[in-house]
C-alpha cells in the first residue's frame, strides 16, 4: 500500500543493531532537522509487469510509484521508476535542508470526503461505551477539555501499561487500515525468523503488489537479511519487503491466515485481513481499537520496539565496481515515515517511540503512536481525519497525546485494552465500573504467545529483567517493557 510518509535518509549500519537510543534522542529533540537523500528505485521491469490492480487480481500493469500531489488532489502515479541521481546532485541534496525535498505522494490526504456515519451499534470488546458512536470521555472535576478541531473518523487514547482507555471516538468503527496493518504483520512474523537469516529474492516473491505501492527498493536476484527487510517494512512501509517476508513465511495466503488467527488471539475482532501489507482491498478493515491492540502487543517484542523507533538506517543497494575493479555492494539511506519521530514537516513529538503510519485512497491517513512523559506511556490511534490538511493525522495525534498526558488521573476510563486469549475476551464489559475494576485487578500470566513476553518485562540498563507479576498485579495488569524510560523526555 501507499505509505503515509516522505522519503528521507538514515544512518545505521546494514545488518547490525540500530542504536535506537541515540536515534530517538535525535528525533525526539524539539529542534533539529534531518537531511534527505533520495531513495533509488531498484524494482526491475520484470517485477513492474507482475503486479495487481486495486481489485487484487494479478495484471500486466506495472508498479507505479506515486508522484507528489497537492493537498486535496488525487494521486498521479508515475509510470517509470526513479533513476538514481548523479553524484553531484546527490551531494547537493545531502547538504540541503529536508524541507526542500518533495513530499511523497502518500503523505497527502487521500481518503474519501464522504463523512459516512458510524454504525449505531459496534463491538463492545473492551467496554460497552466503546461500542457507542461518537466521542466517549468521562472527565472528573477539573479535567482538561478534549482538543478542538479533531476530525478523525475514529480515534482512541489509552494508557499503554494499564490498558485504560482514557477517551475514544468511534473506537470500533471498521475502517480500511492502510499500512498500520503492518503492525499486525510484524507482530505475527517477527518471532518466526532470526534477523540474521538471508534470502535471495525471486521474481515470484514480488508479484501481486498493488499499483502505487510504497517501495523500499528490493530487487530480485539480490540477497537481503531479515533485518534489512524489517527495516524496509518499518521505515519505508515497503510493500516489496512485506511480500518477500511473506514469501519466506510460505506465501501471502498462508501469511494472511496467520495474521487473521493472531488478530483473533489478540481479541481484535474488528479486523479482517485480506493483504499482509494493508493495501486497499474489498473487505479489508480494522479499527482504532484493534490497531491499538496490535501496537501494544508488538511493543512487547524487543525487535519490534527497535524497528519502530529507528529514525534512520542504510538499506542495501546494487553491486558496483570500485576503482580497482572490485565489486562491492552499495547502500542508500532510508528514513522512517513516522513524521512525529523524524520531524519531517511537523515538530517531532517529545517522548515519541514509534509506532506506524499509513495512507491509501480508501483509508486516508492512519497512524498509531506511542509516547512517554515521566512515568506515563500512552498509545494514540487516529484514523482518516476529515480535515484535509497536510500532516493532519500527526497534528491530531499530537493534540491527543498532549491531552492524554494532562488528563491522566483526571478522567475515569471509558474502557480497557483487553488482554490476549480467552481470558482477555472475558473482560469485554470493562467499560462498566465493576468490569473495569475486575480487569484492573487481573494479573498477567504467560499465555504462550509467540513473543513469549506476556509476563511483566522491563528494560533495565539495556538488559531485559523479569519483574515479578505480583509487583504489577493491580496497577499494571499487562505492562509494556520500559520503552523510553532510559531516554525519557519530560
């Protein structure tokens, strides 16, 4: 699918662990900019003749990378891949300000302008109030008012550790998810493949991508590590990287089945998976509630946290001859499409640590983010803002983060993020006072998840430390590992 962020460069070393602490410190600063290096297109003519239209059928049409468009106008796909720029031009771009770089087409609003009303009755997983249309909030005296100008069709603010839903708007409205569905893809597949595993890409691995798909630049007959491919998924929202990983997992149909089964395990009942990349397909839907569940589950995994918080990295390119005639593999910079992390076009959000954005014609702009202030970690999801302004999904997310940090302790929860498995599903009435107290008192146990981290886990001094479940029994029934405490931005 088309990603919702712009191109830019990154700095980590291919195949090695990214220094997320340093990168996050850079990207979380209230000032400073990134310079942009154009990402070469390495998708070959053969691949461009084996992709599907938005109907999902295989066609002879080419993959067409979207060109820039002005806010409110439709995308105009380009029929030719972008050729690598000359060395002199690249050097100028490297030294130039990022603001001068053109925006990726997917950064522009692309959703329908028809503000269709949500269903009168929606799922009540997590609480009865979450199944009601419109805004749900239960302020105590003196609580801050919700931000003005929120236009998302659906949004949700939740405490990432306790699972309390502080406020929501059409939380269970089933809407196209765009690339935020890649959070479920990653949460499902990350534990299955060691990052050091390598794979030589076959032409068949890249077949079936939708027109206008966002690409990181995977090329057939070239070898990539799993680590490379995940960087392509998280940073560039590359559907080519998604399809290669799906091929390594037994193919797209098998991967879709696994994703759907994992969504069911997480009690994400609003989600129907058709493609692993989130590309627009008939019947492919999720919700702000489910996307928040995917983020919360994924963030239990160290690799997931590393990738989603990485601001910049190097991606392997083609083989080139040096002055001595020896062939060496080049690399090019890629930058995370999460603009609240990189500060591309908007102010970087203080304390941000991921998670994933997306943008397609049907979905509009979607985003799920996680951020920390002091000891509070919040998750915010916004789907399809109807205010068609540049970066509107990030602006509304930032407003909700600000409100959530101010409102913590001054609002009564309107629901809860349920735990995985049957036990979690039993807390679907948590929006009621008795149900919520029951959910708050529950203790995490090892449910045998693929991540193996359903028990309380924290990062202390960079190492994982098991913290006794009793310590989190009442207040943190399913706590996140320490996300950014060692780099907290108060």
